[in-house]
């Protein structure tokens, strides 16, 4: 009896381990699905996507998919779907007589977005394809004695891969999403010492392009140039930026460019009149930017740039003792700047 119980326990443990190992890996998919009660649910759609991707041999691409089915007055159904991979989104609307047909089409489109090597022709042949809707006008009855025509029960021919692959129209390929960015920066060169401060940006993501406006404020810093003479420096920048990002999974890399008006004010101590001076100049910048998508609406970013000021002046004030001009600071001809922050992206 003890041997029987031991064998039964071993079988249970082996079955449990086999079931655990047979569990498929989680789909790289963030799915939002809304449909009437009579239509397939979210779990059914997710399961169907997993079935299509079960033979995938390439590294899948993360996708964010949204599908909503509504009932039309004439009894048909309409699917509004949006599938996004990286910074490219495919948006379309499809009508059908069956919501099961729309759910199947949605699953195929999402699977192709995750893995473009999937053969939809093969997958659709092995799945149940809903029958087409009957015409609105009732069929006329056959006259007595007329021969009965048998309808073919052959399975419908699945579309080719080229026909099933989502095609982006000119209207749906342009995706504009506003964003608000907040971060911090450190820059060497415009002021006597390395300066830090907050940076705020308002922009838009147009597919892979980034454009917008920015503003940055440097924290005040004191610099002493003689035993009894020095100055407090403040810096404010405002301008525009642009860039082009190439998505790689949840990351995106690309070059960036910006141009800003830089305003620096120096207030001296131990200085004769005038004890304050200020200047404004133009500062272009070239560099690179890295982004990481943390959530559907939240992105982290880092940027490295080289500032190239145009006609930046030399700051000098007269001392109270010698009565001669003292060179306070000359901004560098090329200044490195690093930035880190987060961006809230609106759909």
C-alpha cells in the first residue's frame, strides 16, 4: 500500500512539472479589448494570438494593441483597432457580419506585428473561419420540382501573406503624440564652474521624429576672481529641439539637434559701478538621445550634446580698489552637456 501511494505521488509530481514546463512564455503584448458579451473575450483573443505565434522562431517584437467592437444598427459589427510597435502605429476600422470574424482578423494583425515571419495563410487554414453573413434580402423559395443545387463545403481560401500583412495608408502612418518632459542637466563651459539645473520641454512625437520647445534654468553660482572681488552668475536658456529616433524593442536611439537663446547675468561683489552685467547669445547644439519606454504613457530619456555658442561675450567688471577691468569669465567655444529626465506621452 505504501508503494502504491509513493508511485501515485511520483506521478502527480511528474505531471505537475510537465504542466509547468508546457506553459508557453508570456506574450510581449499589452492588450486592451472591448466587445459585446456575445463576442470573443480578451482571454480568447490573447489565446488565439498565442496559437498563431506558437511556431515563432525569431525574437518577438513588443506590441501594444487596442481593439473595440461595436454593434451597428443593421446587425453587423465594426472593429476599431490600433496596433503599435515601437513608435509606429497602425490604426484601422473594419466591418463584418460576425464579431468572431473581426476577432480572428484582429488576432492575425497583432500576431503579424509581433512576428512578421508568421504565415497567416497557414494559420487561417487550420482555424475555424466564420461563415459569411447572409444577404439582407431573404432568398426566394425554389419552385417545386426544380433541381437542388448543392453548395460547396470546401474551406474558404485564406488570403496570401501579402494580403494579410497590415498596409499603412498615408493618413494612418502619421502618428502625432504630444509629450511633456521634465529633467535635469549638467553643463561645463558657459559659466565659470559646472552648472546644473532643471529643464522643461513641450513637444510632439511624429512617428520617429521629435520636435518641441525647451527651457532650462541654471542654479546660481559664486566665483571669486580676486581676494576681494567676485561675481554671482545666473543662466537661463529657451529654444527649440528636434531629433530622429530608431526604435529597438523598448529603446530608441538617434541624433538630436537644438538651438537656444542663452542669457547670462553676472552680479559682482567688491566691484565698482557698474556692478552688474548681462548678455544674450545664440547656442546651437548637436548630440544624441536615448529613450526607454517604461509604460505606455511614460518614457525615460538621456541626452549628450555639444554646445557651440555663437559670439558669446567676455564678462568683465571693474574692481573697487584698482579701478581696472577684471576678466570674470569667457564662455567656452564648445561645451558638453548631459541631460536626464522623464517624458509623459499623450495618445
